[in-house]
C-alpha cells in the first residue's frame, strides 16, 4: 500500500517527494498517515496546481501573452473585419483613429503595442414588439488583456427580459487564457451584424507611447 502511494506521488512530484520520503523514514509511529498528510501539504504549495486564468492586477509585468498559430490567425482575421469600419461616414474622427489603432495592434501580434487601451463595440437589434433581440460584439485591447466577446438580450411581453453571454475569448498578460464558445461563430455573428443596420462605438484611452493606425 505504502509503496503504491509512493510510486504515484513520485510520478507527480518528482524530486520533491524523495526529500519527503527521506524525512518520513526518520519519523516514529504511523509513517503511512504522516506520508499522506505531507502529500496534501505539497499539493498546496504555489505552482503545484493548474493556475486559474485571471487578469493581472496592479503593476504586474505585461509582455508574456501566449498565442499559438490558431490564436494569431483568428486575431488577424478580427483585424481584417474591423479595418473597413474606419471608413464609415458617420464615424467620429477619434473613433476612426481608435479602430485603426486596434487594427494595427492586432496585426502586429505577437509583438505588443505599448500603451494600447482601446475598446470597440458593434451592436445591432432585430425583431418587433412581440420579441426584440439585441446583440453586441466587443473587442478590448490593453496592456493586461485582449478580449473578444459577444452577448445578447431578448425582451417582449410574453418572454419578459433575458440577457446572456455568447462567445468570450480572452488572453491575459500573465500567459493565461480563458476561452468560451467558438471563434468562427463570433466572426460569423460579427459579419451578420455589419451587413445590417448596426451601431458602432469606439473609445481610445491609450497612453502617449502608443502609436500605430491603418
């Protein structure tokens, strides 16, 4: 029994467990119960479990985003879909500049854009009095995260009001990711909205060191 427990623990923890075993051999009493308690103690040490994806806080260093080839292909396609929006005649100059800056930042990944802080939202409505539906597609880039999200809501006299999240694709500067939903579906939803009446809003809070437009 003890040998089996040792074998599993060694495969999981490597060299750290051998030091625990050496220490346990010098202890009197029930070695097996002491061994089990120490395995739990090792599992509680920092780095012994899979990290939970979360946004870096405070002054945590940025620059360690991790992208694979599929990530970069998707983010490049997002940039391609956003680029024509800068030419919309109803768009304010500062919003056109914000979209251009976001496009440039997405296109140069995995190289980062210092000081970037841009948010773009495309929204559209459909339906009538019986059932009204609203959908929103957002792109957020700053020093700590890249977020590609979509959400929706439905309302009507017979169904009441309901809000829901659709796709949520996030990359954090601590190297973590949090993906929910299908990225191709997000692109299809965005294209559907852009081909119909929609609203467009962009904000740019980028720092002075940020440069780059289309």
